[in-house]
């Protein structure tokens, strides 16, 4: 007995010590959490006041230190809990078991039925234009061998999601549709010619801004023109296709910014950029739509080792924006035109502008922007991206987002208002939250010509020293999630539908289940989307409530007496805005008697049916 008591002493003292330590650390954790909340509020207030960047950085560092200390305490608490669990009873262990955290992974989200109806509306428009332009559909795996994706994305290589299958094969989630398409073409022997489109999810390990449609898992729609064709005709087709899609979608005013990689490379060469720095300097220049020139120059000189004099020469070129007249300014530059790459790029752009004039309502949407660089390594010719007013961060809209009507060809655009940017430090534990009010949607579509990507694969497959088949390509990628982020608030504001169901079949009195099913099936076979309540003898109010919930415009009511006469009652429902929300219009209308055999033709002649594809409910 004495031995048993002695053996129990360490057990109790250890448990007591662990519990006390855990309680003390929990108290400290609560204090730190409160401090973090206060510091976050201070940081947001400083951002709104455009405070001095040095003070802003100091506040961020203090917030980061508080988060680090909290993370250490949380890990220590977990260790204490684990130690206590070892010496506790099964009952105590069950009590301490953590509840399942029900949430989606960072950078991902669910879309409810109403949101999906809007997203499907967007996809239908995009796919319809793809097929109108002669495209054929392709589907590729959502993950690829890692060596297929490696070395294709420049500085964005770090954003690729790595995987490993159970057999040890190195895999990665696809970053875009372009590289998988090039791999597919290479596997076919580089013999494919034509227009190919893909719609599907891609993945990037980026810092998400969910409200702006910038996520880690997102939907892209691509169309690429593959093969050898006459100069700049496929390029003009792609630009026209993009303008057609954005004109059909409710994104507001948009601009297609265009540049040419050969012009940009020629500028870098005549300015004195070393060949091994051209791609990294190009990536810095591409940030001029988000940062002022002073910050971009600082990145080029202090971070990437470029001479300040060379950076200033680059600045004289890349600050220019305009239209076809800007080409005349470049052609008059003898130094630039002495560079073969730049000269070829200017000739290509001249031909492109000539072709675009043949398309209706395209040339007015084009902005020749010499700062546009596109960070991906595989581009070889023209590059472009589509932007809207919401694309740029606050303070940059007037300067960079949409071309002002008064802009003069060849004239530099006004410098954007300088705003502090986040310091380029390693992410802190727990990752600092992004102030979404200070972030723009970014470009909603982008692309360019990539003539060497297919040969990169065919040559690698052929073996060292051997040259594989080549096939020129040009394409565009459309960010459907970013477009949804722009369209969805307007969709709600306009009172658009949330479901496709057009008819709800009901029964008054006896359930008339078989008769309801027969009519439902008849309408469905006629192409009218129809539903009914899956109850044997449902009450009429419950049926009306179900139809109202689904925003169904036509209620068809069956009655035993009317059926004997070959009649049905059709009651059309309407909606209105009440205090900013959709509500069904209350009516004393008893409905319209329609002959059962004429019901399909009657429904298809109504204004509601004829305007159904618009998606409008109110």
C-alpha cells in the first residue's frame, strides 16, 4: 500500500505542474491576442492615413513580433497538452480532444448555388465566343510531372504547388493551361494546327486576396492558336476574341494593354542591360502598374544590381503609353531602330494595328503600353493584358487602369500617387494579413505569343544535342474568378436569377402525384426546366413557398375538375426590390386557364421565356 502511494506522488505532481503551466500560458496567450488585435487596428488606421513608410514598417514589425510570440506559446501549449494526455485517463483525453475545424484551405472557397448560376453564366458566354471563333475543346490533367513545369515561369516558379505520389514520382499542380498545352502538342509530334480552348482550375501558392478573386485555386479559360500562319493574323484574332468576350460580360469599361517582347528586349539591350539580367529587369518593369517609377528603379538598382544610369535610360522608354502614333516616335529613334530585335517588334506592331482596324470596336480599346512586360519566360512576341477600373490598387486607377479619353499618343501618362508597399521580407509565422482595401483585382485576362515553348519539350525529349520540332503558338488566359468578383455585386444589385427552373407544377386538393409527374416530364421533354415538390399530398402553401424559394416565374396548378376539362391554371409570379432585397410581388390574380395541349406553346410565347437567357429576374 505504501509503495502504491509513493508511486502515485510523481503522477499527481506532474499532472498538477502541467496543468498550472498550461493555465499560465493560456492567460499569456489571451493577453497577446488582445495586443495583436490592438496593433492590427493601429496598422489599418496608419494605412488609411498614408503614414510615413518608416513608421508603417515599424508597426508591422511590432505586429509580427507579437504574432511570433503567440505562435511559440501556442506550440508550447500543444506540447503541454500532449504531455498531460500521456498521464491522464481515457476520459480526460476524450474531453481534451480538439473539435474538427470546418473551413476550406487557405486561398480556396465554396460557391453556393446562386453564385454558381452567375459563374456558369460567365462560362457560357466565354465558351460560346470560343466556339464562335472556331475553337476546339481540350482537357489536360490537373497535375503534371514536375519537370514539365520547371523552368517555365521565371520568378513565379516559387508559386508552383509541389506534390509527390505514393510511388515517389515528383508531381506538381498545373500553374496555367499554356505549359500543359505545349506538352500535349509536343507529345503529338508538333503536328497540330488550329484553335484550341480549355476551361479549368489552376493552382498558385500566392498570397490570396479572396474578395478580389485572387486565390490559390482559381478558374482560367484559355484559347490558343497553334501552327504556322501569316504574320500577325492569329495575334489580331486573339485580341479581337478577347474584346468580344469582355464586351459581352458586364465588367464595365476595359482596356487591352499591348506591348512586344522584342521591342522591350531591344530597349534593354540599347540601354546596356546585361543579357543575364534582361528577364529579371523585365519583371521589375512589369510592376509599373502597381508601383511608382522610383520604387521600380530602386528594385532594379538595389535588389537586382543594375546601374542607376542604365535604369534611367530604361525609364525614358517604359513610361510611354499611347496608340499607333507611338510607333512613329519609336521609328524616329535611330539608336533603338539600330537594334534588330526592336526593329522587328515595331514592324510587327505596325501590322497588328493595321489588322485591328478591320475588326469592329477593337482599336479604340487598345493601349500601347511600353511598361507591359509579363513575367513569364516563354513569351517571344506580342504580349497583352486586359484591365478595368478595379484592376489597380486605390490611387492608381486614373493613371494606369483605363486610358483617359484625352490621352495623347506618345505622351507619358501621369505618375501614380505613391503609396507605401509591403517590405520584401520573409513571411512571418501565421502570415501577415493583407489589407484587401489596398489591393486591386489585377488584370482580368492576359497572354501573348510563345513560339519556342513546344520546341523546348520536343528537343528535351529528343535527347542532348538534338533539335526537336517547333510550332508557333499565341494565346490568351481569362481569369474567371476575377471577372466573377467584378460581376457578382452587379448581378445581385440588378436582381438576377439564382436558378434555371422556369415552371413549378402544383396540385390543389388531392395530391394528384401521377398527373403532376406526367406534366413535369412532358414539359422537360419540351425543353422547359420544370420541378415539383416530392410529396405525395403536399399542401398548396408549401408548394407555393418552395416555388418562391427557387424564384420560379410560372406556377402551374392542377385541379381534378380542370383536368377533366383539359385545362390547367398558370400563375405568373414577379419579383421586386424591397429595401434593397428581392421580394415576390403579392398579387390577388387567380391565374390564367390554359388548355393542357396548348401549354407548351403558350409558355414559349411569353416574354419571360423569350428573354430567359438574359438571367434577369426583376
